[in-house]
């Protein structure tokens, strides 16, 4: 116990020192919003990766792997290829140049100035502020659940307040420079700990080949409820056309794998470097980092079934009493050596704080710069920074409230929800705004609002995981989902397991292209 406390205190000391150094260099709005546009490739890559991968990936998605197996490694492939390579090379360079040319300091401001539209800037800013706290709350829940296991004398509610206060102190004062400095340090800790976790897990199971063979041989132990939903085994993956298969492949793999391209807290980092050269160099660093973080979490989550069965005669989901958010924390607490438990706790603390700091910053500045500044008279740059700090403080408080009320087993779903919502609302107009000169203001507006509306409709009335929990569909129709009343096994019945953005993203793309083509003549004639 003393070792855990000492490790956490040492870690916090370094974090606050870095935050203090950032605060001393934060003197103008560009410093607070874009870290002075002078970040090097290592800091960029580690900050990008540490923001992208957090406790929601390690604890939440690692727990999902404990339940559903190695299938989640498809998400690792997509996050490296799409989230690092495509993002940095095809989105990052043009975003950096456009952001500099337009003097944009936030993602909504970039979109708004690209299309000469205050509505696009304000709508996207409010959308990010309203829904970012749900994603941030998922990260906060993940680390607080782990702290609850490590330090049972402190309640979960108390941990929510403590962790929130710690992160808020350096984000509110130091801005994005503090966020990125601390991210680079925190990401380094995370990578080292995940490497140790992988090596130790394989050593416990006799090596890579023996470990994976043992997991394959456990297919007969898949619980009847999971088997009925389409699970075959932990290495074979679920049937694609099954409730579990659709749950894994659409919201988690598809939604997160492609949704990363439209994440505002990641896109803003492209604008923090002085040239394209830093983005090129960041690709290799970021790819290795993501492989270590997500790949290890998903493999260890699945292999925890073998370890738990060998040690306790139970599989992972049974050890965690049905709450897969607890699988990784229990694995660390019950299986790993005591010395590692304290170090891993520090790594998860780093994972949570690195992502939460970016979420607080982006959510708060979206409220302040992209909405409040449009309606509040600002006297000078110092006043602008004060307003941004106020916005960040509001985002911190909103996240704490969400973390208090959200239920268990929510970490992976909340992450997938936010990634998918951003993809449906922003990805089409972001991509086409970078590469297609024919994209119009009206096309962008219709695409953004249309993608958001379709995504929310599917969420409230079709996708049963959310529609049943929210209850609006049942209150109006008597069914938890509009698809629930269809013949079981039919394509319509299966729609209740399809992620909203499998439908919403194509709709937003079609709207963007069709409306832009139809309105180009109108724009030339000054009619829209």
C-alpha cells in the first residue's frame, strides 16, 4: 500500500512540475489554445496517442476483450492504419496548413472559417461541449473504478472528486501546452507498463503459443447467454450476423476505428506543430505507441480468461461479477505481482489524466471560443483567456456530474457513442472541406445537422442498447426499439444491434455531396 501511495505522489509531483512550466510559457491565446504552434514530433505523437488511448481503451475495451475475445484486435489495426497513418498524413497536413491560413484555434473554428459560417462554428462547438463530458465521464469512471479496487478505504464518489480536482488544476491554468507536456510524460509511463504487462502475462501462461492455444481450447466454456448471442470462442470471434457480432463490429470496431478521424481533441493537435515534417515523424512513434497500448490491452483482456480459470476455476466475466469494466482492475489486483500493481495504477492514472485533460480543454474551449465569444464582448486577449478558462471549468463540472450518474459497463459504450457521433456530424464536412473545392456552405450545414439528427434518432429509437436504457422509444411506442417488434432473426430485427453511424455517416456524406452539387450554382449567383 505504501508503495502505491509513494508512486502516485511521485507521479503527481512530476505532472504538476510540467504543468507549472507550461503555465509560465502561456501568455497569449495561441499558447493556451494551440501550445504556441511549436511542439516537436515526439511530444505531438505521445500527446496524440495518450489522448486517443486512455482508461476507456485499457479498462473498458480491455474488459470487452475479456468478454468477447481477440476480435477487438481489428480495432487495433484500424486505430494504427486509420487513426495514425491516414490521420497524420492525409488529414493532419492539410488541417495544419488550413488552420494556420485561417488563423483557426479550435476544431469548430476551423470548420466555421472554412465554410464562412458562424452557424457551423457555433453548432459544432455546442455539440462538442454537450457530448464531450459523456466521453470524459467514461474515462473518469475507468480510473476511479481502478482506484476503488486499489484503495478500498476511499469511496468511489470520493475518488471522482479527487481525480477531477487534480486534472482540473493544471488544465485550467496551463491550457494545451500543459496538456501536451504532461501527455508526453504520461504516455511514456503507459507504454512501459503495458509492455511489462504483456511479457508477464505470456510468462504466466508458458509463452505466446501455449497461451493462445489454451484460450482456443476454452471455447466450450463460453457461457450459454453469450453463445446464444453469437459467441463461438475467445479466439474465433463472434458470428458477424449475430447480436454480439453486430455489437462488436459496428459501434466498437467501425465506430471508434473511423470515428477517430473526426475527434476534435485530436484534430486540434495537427495545428500545434510548425511544419509537415513533425507530422511525418510522428507517424512511426504514434503507431508503436498505439500497438503497445491497445494491442496489449485487448490480448491481455482475452487471455485473462485462461489465467482466471487456472487460478480460480472461473472465467473473466464471472470473476468480475458480470461487470466487464472490472475485469482488468481485478486481473491486476489478483494476478499480477504486488510491485507491478502500484506501477500499473500510476500508468492508468496517467492514461486517464492525459485523455481527460484534453477532453476538458477541447470541451471548455468549444463552449468559450466557439459559442460564448460569439455573443460576449471581449475587450482584450487576456479577457479571452479568462473566458476560455471559465469554459474549461464548466466542462470539468459537467463531466463530474455525468460520471456520478452513468451506470456500470458504460466505459466502452460511451467512448463508441462519442466517436460515432463526431463521425456522423463532422467527418464528411471535414474531409470534403480539406479535399473538395466544390463543397458549399449549405452542403456543410445540411450534412452536419443531418448526420447528427440521423445518429440521434437511431440512438433514441433503434439501437436497443441506448434506446432501452433511455426509455423514450418505449414510452412512445411500447417497444424498447422500433426494430424489436419485427420477426426474430429478420434483417429488420437485427437493425436494433447496428450502430447508429453505420447509417448516419453514409447519410451525412450523401447529403454533403448532393446538396453541394445542387447549391453551387446558387452560391455563384449569390442566392445562398
